[in-house]
């Protein structure tokens, strides 16, 4: 009898939901404890999980979302639902000291329950901690699970569509859940369950913006103080979030480094050197930042978690205003210097400059950014249908018809804002008119408004050249707006600062405030040229008058930039430009020469990989050299560009391919 009780006690201590001990208690774990017992909302996500569980053809559910968005609470809910139907559920938290051992034990348990009536479930939290071990997990560990098992994986980072395809994570085998903020109804439901006074609900809803971690902290602070919600409560919540990180900034150099990290879009070695005092050890400070637990090293530089960024900045502005303003000024001067350098790739610095100007340090503005950055790239012919559909949704059917005419007539150039999943979340379409507008788009009310404005100006020629840029953006609750200024500014920069242009540049949009920010940041004087209503949607036409500083001749007196030297000693399989050498006839009895066939196969693989990822010609050249094992210095010498520029292209290449290293690229090819 005693032996049986001891066995039951042991089984309770090793219950399925506790296959790994959680780490030492942190702020996040305390908040998740609250959320775990007061779970609200997420009905659609719960339905996705139940659908995946009932369909045995689905083996993986990927849950992605930012810090504090409620991934751990959702996994707990999934585990609870699985246990309710009698399924075995093993949970692994990758924050533990030895998660691989915990995972091996969980897999062994799953195999033991493989023949149960219900499907066994493996839940993995904080999967982003695997870093470069993702390929090991998907290629080695995941196939070793029982065939009927369902793996639910939560991570802050979202795998790109290309990477998922290479790993075999495609429908119906894999389902995806991308977490956003809770809606106002779910937030109010949460506050009622916590018995927060009704008078504080409106303030907490506005402050938390549906972010579960902020919501739980705000409710906790309000209940402790027993006072209605106020600005004092906001500062208390900010202090709770930022306190562990502000404590490490115990010197002027560290405080400056932390401020730079939070102010900038992302921190690279050069931008940190621009803000630190002369004589400071920049390398040591950069390593110190990279080692912080709330900092994410990415292809574009160091980035803090968005929630931490906003909280730390709010406190830095309040407690150290002079230091904060000094960092902003130095970063602005640094970015301007980079933009004036004709030998650098400017798109990255334009994005950083915009982020610096439009940053608003309040939780009432969007603070979340995808860690997998959206790509701004030329539209492909197959994108036209998605662009027209996006316009119809946000601008109306009539405007969508005019955009379709523009695209069909090929009278303009179009860039798109492409999400890591391949979805188009925005576009900017530019129409250049010299000597009058093209007949294919005559009658467009936007063009009529522009012509009327030009006629009203005595110093402007209505029939002369002008640029018109039309844009649309998919504005979601948790993404969208933060990328628009970057999209528009890259267009304005390319059209106005790099190319000779007429005096006026026009923009047509239903979101004028974003256009205004973009124009002011790049040094233009935006003015409203007119308004018109189409399909009950008001459109504003902006006239950006180019200042003398922006009407300077481009490098080489307006001539095209010289192309990179040919890769004489390096084969370029992505375009097959290198002619194959004639092989000598094989000796009698010798093995067949398969080199030509293998070369042709590799060329086809390179071409498909480049097309799927939307690589530019320069990135294709860099891809060839990276595969051959060249470093950034060697790539720069071959292509005739600076090593720093080569490193930038390498980072962009890895980001587009969803790869972490050359080994990952080889996996994609083979």
C-alpha cells in the first residue's frame, strides 16, 4: 500500500504539464501566473488549435508573437484543453538550464503514449532560444516524434515562408497562429474578472492597448493602490517593466549606450560610436549591449524587445532629458552623414532616419515591430492582383480600377511592402509624366486635382514634368503603420534626392498624417494641393516642393552608376553567365563525367532560390560568393564595393532567405 502511494506521489511530481521545471521567478513569470488563471479572448486561436488536434494530418502548430503578447498563457490554455479530452501533454520551456535533456525525456514519454486513444501533445515555449539549432530541431528531432503526436511551438521570431517551405512546414501539416493584441471587449472582461473598479477601465484599456503583460500590470497596480487609474499609475507600470534594465545603466557610458539602443531603429557599431564620448571603448560597450537579456541581435543590428524599448525610453526622457536629447541629435547627424555619402547603400539609413524622427514614446502609439523585417522591393507582375485587392479594401473600388489601369499600362514604377510570409501589406506606385499625363490614365480624379493645382501656380507649367506617387497600406491593430513612413521615404529619396526631377512631387493618399511625417523628415515643404472624394473615401493630394538642397546633381553628373566588374574568376550559377569549359573525352572504362549535369542542376537551383526570395542582381552576385565561402572583404574586392557595403548586402541576403548562415543557404539549395 505504501509502495503504491509513493508511486502515485512520484507520478504527480512528474505530471505531464511539468516535464521541465520553470526558471527562477521573474516579472514575466509572475504576470503569466495571473494570466493563466484569468484567460480571456483568443477564441479564434483556440479554434485553430482544436482544429489542428482533430485533424491528424496536422503535425505542427507554430505560435508567434512579441514579448508580453500572451504566448505562454495561450500554451497553458492549449495544454488544459488537451488534458480535458484525456490526451497526454508534455511541456518543455527552453529557458531552463538544460532544455535538450528535458526535450529528450518529453519525446520518450510521447512515444510511450503513442498508442493512446487520444493524440499526445508536445508543447514547447520560448522556442526562439534555440537560435541556430532550429534546423536540428526540424530536421532531426521533429521527425523522431510519434506519427500521431501534435507539436505546438511558441516563439517570438516568425519563420519566413521560404524557410518553412525548405523545412517541409507547409499546409496541411503545419498551421500558424500569429498573436496580436486583445480586443477591447476581452480587456474589459479581464478587468471585470480581476474586480478592477469600473472607473479605471477606460484608462487601462487605452494604456494597455490589449497587450496582456501591460494589462495584467496595470490591473495589479490599480488594485494595490485602491485609487482610480491616473498618470501616476502609468509611470508605476513603466517602472516595473524597465526597472531590471535601468539598474544596469550605472555609468554615463552605459546609460548613453542604452539610450542609443532604445532610440535607434537598430544599433550597429558605427551608430554606437557616433553617440559615445570620444575615447570610449566602443567595442566593449557594443558587446555589453549584445549580452543584455532583452536585446536581440539581428541581421540589421542590435534591437531591444519593443516593450522594454518603450518603457526604458519613457523613463530616460523623464529622468535624463539632456542625455536623451544629446543621443537623438548625434544620431540625426550620423544618419545625415551616411545619406550624403554616395558610395553607401542608402535604404537602410533612410529607414533609420525615419524611425528616429517619427518615434513617439507612448503606449498609445504602436510599439511592436516584427523581428523579421518587412521587405521593400520592386513589385512583380504576379503582385498586381494583390495590389488591386489591397486598394479596393482600403481605398474603394473606384480607386482600385484606376490603380489597375496604371499597372496594366505599365506607365509607372511600383514598390511593395512584403511581409515575411509573402503577403503584401502596402505599396507605393509612382507615375512620371513629362509633357502631359499618359492617355491610359486620363480621367483619374487625382490627376485632375494635380493639374488644377499646377494651373493655379504662375511659376509652374501644367504640361511640364511631375511625379505623382500613390500609396495604400493595410493598417492592422499590431502592424502596418510603422512601416509606411519607411516605404514612402525610400520612394521620395529615390525620386527626389537621387534623380533629376521637376519642382513638384505629388502624393495621393487617404492617410495624410503619415505622408506629412515622411515629407518633413526628408526636408520637404508639404502643402495640401487639393482633396477629392471617391467611393466615400476622402483622398488628400500633397504637393512636395523640392528645396534647392535636394535638387542637386546625382553622382557622376547624372550618369548611371557604373556596373560592378564581371566575376571573371567566380562562376555565377544564379544566371548561368559563365560558359562551361569543354571536358576532355573520358578514358575507356572511366567513370562518367557528371560535372556538366551537376552544374546545370545547381544553376537551376540558384535561379529558383533567387526568384522565390526576390533577390536583386547585386544580391544574386553576393549569393554566389557567399556560397563559395568568401567573406565580406573578399566580396567587396570582387564586386568593387566597400567591405561595409558588402556586409550590408550579406545581411539583406540572409534576411530574405530566412537563413542564419552559409550552411543554411546550402541546405536551401540542396
